[in-house]
C-alpha cells in the first residue's frame, strides 16, 4: 500500500515568430496560481505568515488544502508543479502553506514542541494555532467553499495530526504522514530511550539557531562520523559549540529518562478517537519516525464508530512517497513499480476528494492503474469489500451515468451519482451491508456498457439519464471528466 500529496501543472507556450535579424524571445509561461501572502491572526494576537495559492483557472468555490510547516513558505507561485503535488492539484484545491509561530516572518516563539494543554484556555500550541487559522481562512480566503483538508510529512505531518485533539468544524479530512508522536520512545530523537546524538543535535540546531533560516551546523571536518568520535562526552556540545543557546537541545540532555517532560511531549497519549477522516502514512524503512503513524492509528482506533481511521504503509524511507517515482530503495528495485506515484494516484488523491465533487479526468481514467483505484475507492467508501463473495458493484455506461439514485454508502452519507468511463471499470465484490443499494446487479460488459437487471422501465430511465449526463444535465461526463459526488466532504 502506498501514499502522499500532489500537484499537476501544464505550462502553455505560445509560438513566437521573429523577423529577420531579430532574436526570438520565449513567451512567459501561463500562471497556474494566484499568489497571496497574508498574516493570519490567532487568539493571543500573534500573526502567522501564510501563503495562499489559488488556481487561476478556478470557476467555482474550491476546498482548501492546508499545510503548516517550520521550514518556510513559498516566496512565489511555482512555475512548474512538484511531482508530489500533481494529482491533488488536478482535483482542484486552494493550497495554503503557513509558517509556524516563531519561524521566518511568523510572530511569536518557536518552541519546537508538541505539548498541548487544552484545559488551559490561555494556552497556545500547534492545535490552537491550526484551529484559529482555519477559522480565519474559511472566512477570508476568496472563492473557498468552507471546507478544509490538511496534510503533511514529518513535522508537517505532526502539525496535521495535532488537529485531531481539537479539530475545527470546517476541517473535513486530514492525512498525517510520518508524524512523530513520542520523541523518547521511537521517533526522531531516541530509540526507546537511546539518544540519537547526531540527529537530535543537528535538528535542534537547524530549527532553533536562526528564526529566519534552516541552519545546518558547520562541521569542522568533512567526515561527521569522525567529528562525533572526536567530540568526547555529550557535555562538549554545549561546552564547545552551542553554549546553552538551543533550548530543546538543553531539554533533551537534561531529561535522559522518560519523565514528565517527555510524557507531556507525547501528545498521542491524549488521542482516543477519530473525529475526522485521517489517512495515516508510514514507511517500513523510515529511519526518522517509524513509531508515530502506527501509534496514531492505534490510539484513534480506540473509538472510531464512523470508520474514519485509515492506514497506509509502503516500502519507503522517510517521505519517499513524496518523490517522483519511488521505484527503489537504495539499489533494490521494486520490480518496475513506481510506488510513490502509485500511492498518490490510487490512494492519496482518492482519499481527499472525500470533499464535495470527486472527479477523475481523462488522463486518470486511461491510466493502467484506474481499475485498482476504483476498487480502492469503492472499498474505502463501504460500497464494496475487498474479500466479498458476490460480484456486485460499479460499472460504466458509455462515458456517462451508471446509476443515478441515492445510495447509502461512504459511512452512511448519501451519494447521488457515480460515473465511470466505458470499459475502464471493474467488477467489485459486494459489501456486507449492501442492503441500501437499489438492488440492481451491475456486471462488467466492457465498452458495451452495463448490464442492468431490472424492470424495462428502469432500464429506460437509466438510458435517459445517461443521455442527460451527456448533455450535462446531471453533471457527469462534462469535458471528459468522470465524477463521483460525495456531497459531505471538502
């Protein structure tokens, strides 16, 4: 299984003719985002540096995908979309990136901490900052539809996951990816109490040396391993180099045991339910945060009546699913599988359009992975199970409407229409609770369309609705887009 986020960008260049003796000049690329930088206020009066990237081709209100980071926000709109963002951008979102308090232009102090005290009304932390920021965004970002998703890897995954402790009502879905939860047990700084000296030292220097940059420690020798061997006792780091100026390094050295300091940092101890849909993502060879995603999944599963808690794990090092392909780990190939792209295409992108209009474009439908993606979506939504015994399920009708009715799927929510392109869907086993379906058996008929077993009047009705879909009456098949409408999400 695989996962992560994405963006597609197509740059359009106009041909430019040049007169004799004149040098041809390349035209500017068409902008894909409108860029805006704002300072978002939170409850204690601090303002957080926030960049808003709105698609220039947006024709309707869009959901917001929000990422909170200590590493810096974009200085301008991208000219080319990162491969990791391709699929998400295709689905249509306003992307918002925010620097955490105390980082770069954001006001306040950066504590490099995951402590959350929701009992103290005056306390501020990453949970409250996210809540207040979402409140501001849905009220002030032009042309948003009032629904927000969050995602991120590593520290950005942490800030995403911390929203589970107190999510804003507008937050409809999140994907924490490689989030740490307990820095003493088995994330980042320690392995069950054994200090990862190089990681803890270098990371705290990077994040707390300079508010306005990600600072890399300047080693005196090329071979850092030799540098650590020659360092001597741990106290020499402060004695010779840091001189007590890095607060989290000081705390790490002072609290060698699993005391109250580390227990308060272990925010996951407060998590006991699944308030919003969350796609947890982990790498089996993650050398930084192998503990966090599994712990979040376990704790959130303690009370999950709406089945909001999902887990994806792949053969990845830390964040490899963000890479363009993910076709190997080190020198070991994955048998021709581009696991990062497959994850984004088949799992991550389908997960977030748990927002109101879920659309697959022509390039998606023509992908060789489309049948598996359809199968995954149907399983996630409760329409079909992966190991059911019956061949009941989704099917295509030309390019248009398959069934137009109200199906009780997706955790009890109404879905009004499902559309797939001809010849590209796949028979799926039935869910255990298929009782809410209209009772029509749909079978794979290839490009010939679906076989609908039911009264002739019902077949005629479906044919008419399919024709209406071609005209755009039902919102399906418009511009070569294949849609699944989930009305209650982003």
